C-alpha cells in the first residue's frame, strides 16, 4: 500500500442488540466503535474535494446500519461485518482497523469496557489456471468469471492463455494454462477452499497425481508471505520450475518478487529458459 494516511473515526456510539444473553438481544445496549481507514489522502488534500476522499459521515452511517440491521452473539462477528463492508463499499480504503467496545458487558465485575480489535485488508494473490479436459477454453474463461463474481475477490489482470506440454510423465493431452492477478479479502486457506469449490463445480477429480483435469487452480503467490503447513504451501513449491506457470505470470507481473528466492518472476523465467 502506498502511503500510511489514515482517516480515524473515534468512539462512535451506537445502540444495538448484540450479545450471547437473550436479555442483550431484547433490551439492547450501547456499543462504541473505532475505525481507522488506511487510504491515500494526498489528492483530497491538494484538491480540497470530498469526491477525492472517503466521506467519513457516510462511513459512520454504514457502521450504524451494520450494527443495527443484524443481531450478533459476538462482538467479533460485528467487527468482521463492519470491516468487510467498509472494504467492499469504499475502493479507496485498502485496509481498515475496527474496534468494537462493549462498555456494559455483563460480566458481574467492575470493568471499563470489553473490546475486540481487528485489522482487515485487500490482499494480492496470483493464481495459476490450467485445463486439458473438455472445453478447456471455457473452463478457464468461466473460472476467471467465477472468481471475479465473488464479492471477496476482484480480478485485476488476466494473462494470455498458452498451450503447453504436460509434465510428470503421465500420458495425456496438452494443457491450456494462464494466470490471473486478484485482490482478495480471503485468508490463504479461505482462498484455497474457495478455489476448490470452483474446481469441484467443473468436475475436477484428483485420481492421478499430475494427471488430466478439467480445471486446476493454484495459488502461486499471496502478498509476500511464506506459508507451509499440511494443507497449503505458498509460494507454490513447483512454480519456480514450471515454464507454463512463469510465462503467463511474467506477462502480468514480471517484477513480482518471489519471497523465498528473492528475485523477480522475470528472472525466474530467464533462469529456467537458459
């Protein structure tokens, strides 16, 4: 994110009906909300024009709407809803920190307030696409549309699709491959689960390792994180060895840095093509 400008909403008081106890849902109580909106205010500061900024009065109304239109058991859920809606409705806001305070929390002890603070943001992910079964062009085209149609994802760039020879020694048809750049509110594991639902809708099976498939969707990079567990590895461990991944990726993000190798995608592609 360029710059560290902030618009801060401090101690917005809202009466709403949230809590685990039935009495809290019926009688309601006061909640106090803080919101820190991370956005570039440079143009607004130069032009002195509200259209180039984020209208904090509108954001306050949004917070009030989200707090009063639903009933949550947990203030964690209220914070998540507020953060997500701010990020979805205001494209200029790239990151937000939301604090939901509950000054009248029923804990039978003296306490000033109980609060939950969360920070959420748009993440940049590069996703590889591949298909060698059925209508391969349609599988990839539809996958791009389905990713972009989800409210928590925005497809920003799409590479050309290229035909490539299969790897891994399994006898099968050539692949159509491509890559997209997407912004997402999903965590890496949530994004993986979402991509798996799209693969399943295209009748993807995993009967043969490196075998034929209707649709393959792999997370190659996600911000600059390095992640390794039983379900997911980021950066994708095979990407640095695969021209069919690096070539379309290089078309849309030649200078994206591989966080393990410490070099850009363009250099990785040159290294395996020598």
